[in-house]
């Protein structure tokens, strides 16, 4: 890697303009000197870190989990400099990572490369590891103290795919340890419980609706009773919508994210999106019910519980209503008081990882 004018400084993510102040980020009163540790959400679409600011509040640093390589010639270099796009040099090519890669790919009509696929490190992307390491360093920064706790999210085993979570988890444990962290894996659905169900004593169901997967955790007083994932998510919706409409997948993603109310689709495209959303929610709820009923040693929940949904796929308009409708169709084995969406669906898992790190000692 070489030093260039706009070579990126990954140790100072605040300087790159990608820091997002969480709407609800609050100072931990009187605890400015207590090290909370860090939380890291390693998702197929987005990587988010929850870190403590010097003032003691919590900030979320979010980046797209994507990169774009560009020929290392003078012309391209000048172009990146002119556009003020930060890059690194990898194997003789200039590489742009995260949100900038996404923006640049859109400008030039190219596809970004993706380090992960279906919730796990991609087997078909040779540069997956060094690139994802750059993105993680950018959002996480250096440890505030040697061996600082870093809880990172991992998917649960899928019930509908043969995937290898153990290898994925081991890779990131090793990577974070080398970066100076005490790395601990936490299930993604469990992280949603930590972030959204504190008032319910960390009892209830946390569901993360991501791009590649849906992760579910049924939790009783911080202890997971049941965790699993299904290999369907936002990408599955996009792929199916693209097939039935005969359009490119990226167009389907665009239509979906542009703003659709799945309760009242207005044209053929929106109809297709609504049909697959409903199917995804039905599939998720049906599987929670059947897993719960077939598992032995389930705790008895003396009170009725809350269900909280997070993740980018839960951001669509009408999500909560359609989820409730599909929920009411199945005869669910638990009494449920409330079904709600996390106030910041994209930040929830990272925040939950931070809560796990903070209460681990
Ligand atoms: N406004 C939106 N409406 C519907 N889907 C969205 C919206 N914003 C993002 N998404 C979808 O959310 C998914 C990514 O969510 P995220 O939780 O970051 O996933 P991951 O955990 O896989 O990284 C993608 O499928 C994306 O299309
Ligand atoms: Mg996720």
C-alpha cells in the first residue's frame, strides 16, 4: 500500500464523513471513564460499529460492505483525486471501499464486489478478507485500551441451507484479535434482544431482517432459548421480483428501496414486492412456531412477550402491519403483547453487540 494524497486514514473514521450520530444516542451519565467496549455488526450489506465517543455517548459508524477496484493508471488516479474519493492500493490496483465504492459504481454503471454472500464470508470472492478487514478497521478504529472487548454479530445456523458458521466466526475472531481486541461472537438475533428489550428484562423475540438472512432469537432473561436463521432476506425478495418481472436484480432493489407501502401496492412492480414480502414474513413466523414447538427444554414464559424486528429489510413501509397479519394467521405457542420495529433498524445489531460488551464483565 502506498501513501497518496487521498489515501484513506482508517484510524480516524470520524474524518471521512461517514459517522452517523444515532437519533437516540445518549451520554452515559457519570460514566465517561468507564470503557464499554465496542459492538460490531458484520452484515452482508452493511457493516456497523457502535463505539463510545470521548464524551461518553455512543456513535454508530456505518459502511456498505462493498468495494470497487479501479485500474492503477495515472488517468484513474487523477479522477479519484479530483472526485476526492479515498482509496487504497491493493495488488497494484486502486481500491475504493464502502459507501464511496457504491456511489462510484453507480456513476460508472459497474457492479461493486462484495466480501460476503448470504450472511457469510463469500467463498467466491478472492479478495474478501483483506477488503472486509479494511472496512472493519475503518468503522471500528483502534482499541481504546489493549484487549478491549469487541462483541461481533454472527448468524445462527440456517434451517434451510447447509452453511458453515463455524469457519466464518473463527475468521473474524482471529482478525479482531490481531487488531488488538478481545473478540467475542454473539448471535445476531440475540444482539437485537440486547438492544431493544432492556425494559422487558431481555425476554422476548429479537429478529434481524437483513439482506442475506433472517436471524431469530427467542430469549429468556438474557439467555437464548432458541436461535436459528433462514436463508431468505432482502436479496431473496429482489431476486424473485427480478425474475417474475424480467428486470435486473439491481432494478428490483432500487424499486423496493425507493419507497413502497406493502399494504397497498400501486402497480405491477409493487405488487410483486408485496407478494414476496408477505411470503418472507409468513415463512419466518411459521418457522419460529414450528422450531419452538419441536425444541425440547423450552423455558416457560410466565408473562406475555414482546417481538422486535430490526435490519434493513424491516424498513419498508407497512412492515409492522403485514408482520402482525401474518402472525395472526398462525396459532403461535406464546402469548405476545406487542410486535414492533426497532426505532433505528440499521443500527440495532451493532448497539446490541455494544450492550453485550458493556455488561460482560
Ligand atoms: N428503505 C428500505 N426498504 C426496504 N428494504 C431496504 C431499505 N433499505 C435497505 N433495505 C434492504 O435491507 C437489506 C440490508 O439490510 P441490513 O440489515 O444492512 O443487511 P445485512 O445484515 O445483510 O447487512 C437489503 O436487502 C436492502 O435492500
Ligand atoms: Mg445484519
